[in-house]
């Protein structure tokens, strides 16, 4: 990537929607007529559009083409609309691989000192963590007790009982607009959810925050594909369900303003968003990866540490945009079909941080997202010769983080 393209890509992420007295359809939908961008890559869906409204809400709309959408949808509602972008396809990182068993099952939980926090009676109680990802198997014995039930819904009656626009979201919701032809559910979302909150009473996986509640918000199809519009809707839904933490173990998104604006709205609501750094083995300060490189105030971007407590060779890194490391190699967790599997990836490292955030937040529920982030970043383990190429140089230690948070919030 040349210098000009790098600068263009970095500039692109700071393009925020704005309103003025001279609002026009071209100012709220600047991509129309300028779809080809070498900086903001990503295959546009030319008949789907992400709309951010002036009240901060997002919708995904369809039309025959951009001109028809501008004439029939944007212009009649111009004063209510803040920003419009083409929806885009994305393919999540596929370098996570299921591994054979034979490793210490809870090495990651032990490495971050989670057991010492559990011994204090701190388990993530009453903290909701949204898994914005692939399918989460809510019937899995270790996940079923941890699902945040939407009690305002009656399950499987085909009715939107709570009037939130989503039918039967009793166990969570799916925003997959183009389902995969693959009938086998992806293991990714269930694996992430288990790292965060698997109930150890019913199996071998020990969730980092084993009494936290999981909100499944699927936007990734079984083939690993999804759209940015679906991701935005899933993130928005997670906030509406009361998530304190959102885990985003995915990347590969273009640097579109709508996704960054969504992250900004989550910050405004006091939600902590934990993002995987990516598995390409590159410096995302130089070669930006999104959403990992957004660097929003309530965002934590996570690299992967190995069993020997070094940076894995495939983990993305960056002294500016990547904040901490967490276990991401040979991680045991839940997968669909009442079973478990080992997987590698920053997708596995991020939920260790989400679980750690839920743990310490449950001990100080009055804390803010910024205080929880500060506690996690100020308490990392930094061992001589094991420094990580991340902003803090270290790997999370949840026992120390709890001590720091107690100092910040007496």
C-alpha cells in the first residue's frame, strides 16, 4: 500500500456525517456518483443503503438504484436524515481454525488470573454482554443458562410482542439479510460466547464471567459472510437490549462512516466495545483494519497472546490502535451441537477482554465504560522480554484490573 493510499484510508475513517443549513441530498449521500474509492474498499451493494437519522438511529433500506433512492426516499425526508451510505458486503477473517485437543483447557483463564477474582465472589453478575457475531447456540447446556432472555417477548409466536420491530427475539435476534446456503451453523459465535460466559456447572468450559448474561445478535451467516448494514443493526439492537459490553470479533470492514458513527453512538450510550485486532500479522497503525483501527474512546482493540505469553505470529499489532493482548491460542470453548472445540485467533482474545470487563464491572456496577477500560489498560502484565506490540505493551490481568477499578470507584 503506497503512502497516499494509507493517508486516504486514515482520513476516510474520520469522515463523520454532519448537518448544515445547506443540507442537500448530495451532502447526506456523498457516495452517490462517487462509488469507486481506492481508499475505502469493500464491495458495495448497489440497491441497499445504510441510513443514519437525525435522532441517531440507523435503518437499512432498499431501492432499485441510488438515483431512485435519492428521489423517492431521501429527498422527501431530507430534514430527518443525517447520513446515507451504500451497504457493503464483507467476509470475516477465516484464519481461526479448530484444533485438536490435548492442551490445558483453562490456561487462558489462569493466565489472566480470573480464578482469583471468582474467589472473591465476583462472577460478572447482572452484566449483559452482546455477542455481535455468527449464530450463538442458545440450546447449548453451557450457554442456555447464560442467555439474556427478552421477557417482553413470547417465544415462537410470530408476533413482535414488545414492539421493537423484531419478531420473536426471545433468545436474541438475527440480522442476516442474505442467509448462507450452508446449512451447518458457524461455530464462531458460540465459541466467542462460551469464552465470555460459559456456565462451568454444565460442562468443561469455564467462562471468564460465568454469571454474565449473553445477548446473541447475529449478522454473520454460516459461510462467514455478512453486510455492514446488518452489523450496524445488530450493534444498535445490542444497545437497545441493555448491553454494557459488546464483543465484535470480526474485521475486514471498509472504513465507512456509518460503522464509525455507530461506534460513536455506542460510546455516547456508555457501552464498552471490544474488538478483535485481526489475524493478518500486520501493523494496523500503518495498514488500517476496521473496526479495529477506529480507536473510539470506549473501544478496546485486542491482540492475541500465546500459551508461552508472547504475541502470536499471526496477530495484528500496533502501538496506537491495538490496546492490549489476551489469550488467543488453543482456546477451548463451546460450539453448536452440545460440544466443545479448540480455536485460535484474535476472535478468541477479544472475548477474554469482554469477559474481564464484565467481571470487574459487576463488582462496581456504578463505574463508567471509560473507567472499566482504564482499569483494564492500566493493570496489564508486562514481563521483560515478553512485551507486546500494543499500546500498553502488556497482556490483561483481571485481578489487577479489579484492584484498579476499586481505586477509581471506591
